[in-house]
C-alpha cells in the first residue's frame, strides 16, 4: 500500500447507517462504481417504521438517505425521491423515496434489485447493498437484564446494554460479503453507535468476513454528541473494544476523529485527529476535510 491514494484503490467498502454513511459516500463519490456502501436495515422509527408495520419488509430509510446524498444531477426524479408529505393525512410524514423503494421491492425479486433500479433512475454510480435482505430488528438486554426491542427503544437506554442481538438472526446479503472479501479498504462510521454501526457486526458471517479480510479497516468517529445517553457515555477506546468484541478479532487499523475526541487509551493504531467539521453543520463531516484525512490515513498505513 506504500504511498497509495484513494484514487489507486479498486474497491472501497463503507459500512454504516443513513446520515453518516451517506456523508462518507458523498465525500468519496468520485470513486464511482469502485465505492460500495453496506447499509444497516434495522430502523423501526419514522416513515420507515410505519411502512414496516403495515407492509413488512426491510427498513428502507437509511438506504434512501444514502441515495439522497449521492444524487449529483438534481431533477424531477431526485425531487420526487426526496419529497416528504406534510399535513395531517395518512401520508403525512411519509417520504416518497421510502414508498418508491417499497413499491419497487414488491415488483422486484430482491430488495437489491429495487435499489439498483432507483440508482439507475437517479444516476448514482456508487453501489448500495442492504446488510441483509431479510426483515430484522435490533434487540438488547439492558443493564438490569430486561429485553429491549427495536432501535428507537434502544436509543433511549441510559446505561450500556449487557448484550445486543438481531431478531431474527438473519444472514448478510451475499454481495455484501463478496464486497468485503474483495475490498482494498474498509470504512466503518460515523453514525449512531448502537443502532447504525453495531447491527452490521451482529451477523456472524459479516463478523467472519471482517476477521478474514486483509484490507485495512478505518473507523471514522462522530463529531457531535450521540443522542443515545448510553452511547454518549462511551469513549473512543470503549467503542473500538465493543466493536472488536463482536467481530472477534482486533481488526481496526486506524481511526479518523475530530480534535475534541478523547483518544486516551487508544494504542497500537494509527490516529488521524484533525478538524473535520462542515462549516454549515458542525456535527457533520466536511466532505473535503474527510477525504483528505482518509488520504492521510491510507498513506500512513502504507
């Protein structure tokens, strides 16, 4: 990898949930079809949660969010995809993009085909793969041993859960495993720790693929404080330890974090710590600064 840059990499794979993954992918959008996002599908809140309740299927919200951030040619199709209904009727609060993905899911053999149809319509080159094509929810055992069901409930936990699991225990999408096996670089984060990042690592075959890959793995930390009280109490050192506990091996080679992140206790890993904040929204990553930080990490990992 000596002195390689992002442009030299044939396959970059990013893992995460909606806002964070979308931001990373839009920062690296110039890689085109060499960039693959593996998207968390356990969301059970908002428009997505309502669609899942009435229609079943996987959660589409995070995939829609990523696609929104990858649209480079605004037009009628993108305006439709981003449209959210207002008022107090039955459609109020629903996002048309979620409904379009759900409709295409009904018309397709696989959810992945629905995503590819929308990608073509929106002229998005980067690939997006749902972590699993089977409906799944996140579950936790709280600090007192009670079962907590669903992402929105887990995000309200005040204390670190004893355990996290998926219900049911689904298999990862075949293409997601193939992407990790063929990756030259793997990124995870930023995103809500328990509900955007951890669900991906709870699938046994995904954890196995991450244990086996020779590709360097970089963790991108959040810039803002987590909304989840339990996640907000975790330091960077804790997050790395929890992720690697579920993966089953020390695999994270580098971290890319903002200047206010406490990196104490993070040893034997490359730390790239510099300003990454966007000028308009401080807790969002600036695409150019993030790209430069990743370039720096790739070169230093050699």
